[in-house]
């Protein structure tokens, strides 16, 4: 009796296993492109800052038997700034790892919101780069793009990208500052002045370098700071702005630093940072250091990145500015 | 044979029940930290960081376990209103008050005091943090 029970249970288990086993699915060959088709990707990362480009790669193709590519165009919802173009060359990478261009069409023409190029060689597939230079008019708004391609058989395809939000920030890169020379920094102008060209009202920060004490070295100091932090500095006569400054490290914004780090400072970072109880000086700066800045009138916030320093008493800085 | 087999199974089951894992009701404090039997209560190391998370100390902090003081010399230009203190404590100790962000050490005339509490929560030692430029 016991042996029969064991056989019965085993048989049940076996049957359940058979029914629940994996079923082999038949492989089907994927169908190819049947006509003119396109695709698009956005290549640039980070915030969309006025004067910087947004780059796209637009791919289009048609089966050879149906014809060839005739033209491609991009229509932006806000006309791009000068320098906006659609690449007329196709690139391949040679054995040395270099990208080699092959001309496939005429240089693009931008008329208002539309940038267009025409193919001059028989091409059935191409990927063209589109560079949209963000105009001032787009600040704080959103921008969309419609990519289109036409073929010799009269077909047209299009691909819509966006909308993308344009940042409120401004960017200024590679400003040279030096001790007792180009040392008066204006956040409003995003510029550096000397004692001959600057004004007190526009001076938000003073750059100085002092070898002693060793913790001083490169510094950014507000004109209203204690004179102990401005040794030997002759300020411009007039109002002394009490700019707030807060030191940061390891914030190598990609747009400012152009280093291997994939970090970006965006509008939301300026909204979130509070400098109410920050000091009005920052000492001991070095390469890849940064400072959050807020002007005395609280109109602007800025992030200043130190690209490089020189022990002789100079530095190169880059800045992102946000208007409150 | 089957009778002896059943007896063996029964003995094994009873033994398992008697020696099964017992849930230890370990005491924890109001912060969810384990209360142990350790009575050591001291600061082993002290660090002070600026807003850029880089040390603002000029040399090592001098910790006097008897006097219960921590003497720190900071770099010229340190903004003492916005610094992050970091205490290293003896095993199982905790600190009161808790450090949740930036601390203002700018009042040099009135040094801040932090209390170290031992692992058994019975010993409390206040440490005064004295900062100089």
C-alpha cells in the first residue's frame, strides 16, 4: 500500500513538471525598413545654457531600390542664434581613430527657424549632426525641434525632439585674474577689471595672492571684508560691496572645467543654495576649487570655478551666473 | 524497524524544539542604538571641516582626556560660523548633542561642550571644544 502511494505521488509530480516546462518559441526574422525612415538622438548633456550649443544626431535612410535621400532640414520652435547649422558632411572613423569627413551635400542654410541642407551625392543612409546655438530669446523658455528628411520618391518623414527647457544661467569661461592687476571681478558684467578700467560699484570680488600665511595663497575677497583679508590692496574709491562667498570643492562643473567629471551646475542648484550666513571672503583657493557667490544687492548668484592657479600670483577662473 | 525509525524521528524533533534559536531581547536606547556593557567614555580624535569639506585645522587637535578638553588651532581666515566638527569616540559611545550639519564655533569666549556617553549609557563626560587661531 505504501509503495503504491509513493508511485502515485511521483507520477503526479512528473506530470506537473512536464506541463510547466519551458516552451520553445519559434524564431522570426525581423522585418526590415520598408521605406524612408529616420531617428534622432540628443548628444549634449547638462543644462541648456544660452550661447552654448545643443547637438543632435539625425539619422535617415531609404532602401536603395526605392530611391535616394534628397534633403534634410530642422525646424526649431525658436530661431537659433548665429552659428546654428546642419552638418553637410558624413563622418567615418579611420584606422588611426580619426573622424574623417565625407561631403554628401551642400552647406546648410538657416532661414529663421529652419535650417536646411541638400544632398549632392547619391546617398541612401546618412547621420547628420545638428548644432543649435541657444539664443538669448530662448532664456527660461522651452524649445522643440522637428527634424525632416525627403527622398527622391517624394516621401517625407519627420521626428520631433523636445521640448527642452533653456536655463536662466549665463556662462563666462577662462577669465584671467592676476595680483595687483586684473583683480576686480564684476559678477554683473562677468568681467575682470584693473584699477584703471574698474569701478567700485561694479566690483563684487577682489582677487589677490599672498604667499604668507600659507593658508592664504589665492583668495577671492569682497571689498567690504575686513582689511586683514585685503593686505596691501588699494580698493577703488566708492561703495564697498559686501559680497557673500562660500568655498566649495569637488564641484568641477563640466561646462566650466572641461574635465573628465560629469557634473553640472543647474538652475535648481542656485535656487537651493543659501549664502545668508556665509562670509565675505574665501582664502586658500586652489585649482578645481570653487566658490558660491551672492552679490550684495542679492540680484545675482554665481558659481566661480578656479581652472588653474599660478604661484606667481595669477589664476584663470570661469563663472556661471544666475539672476535671482 | 519502522517503530525504531519513528522513535528516532521523535527524539530528533524534541531535541530541535528544545535547542531552537531564542530571540535575544537586546536593549536599545531612544536613538535605536545598542546598549552594551562597555564603560569606556572618551574622544579619540577630532576633526573640523570647512564648507568645502577640507580640514581647517592647523595641526592635530590636542585632546586632554583628564581635563576633558579639545584644543584646536585653525587656519587663518577660517569661517567658524560654518564648520563641520567630527568626533571619533570610544567603541559604542555616542555624542550629545548630535551633529546634524554646520555648527557655529565663532563665539570663542564661550566654547561649545559636547557630552560623550558610554556604551552602557551610564557614564557621561562633557568635552569642551576650545578653538584658537
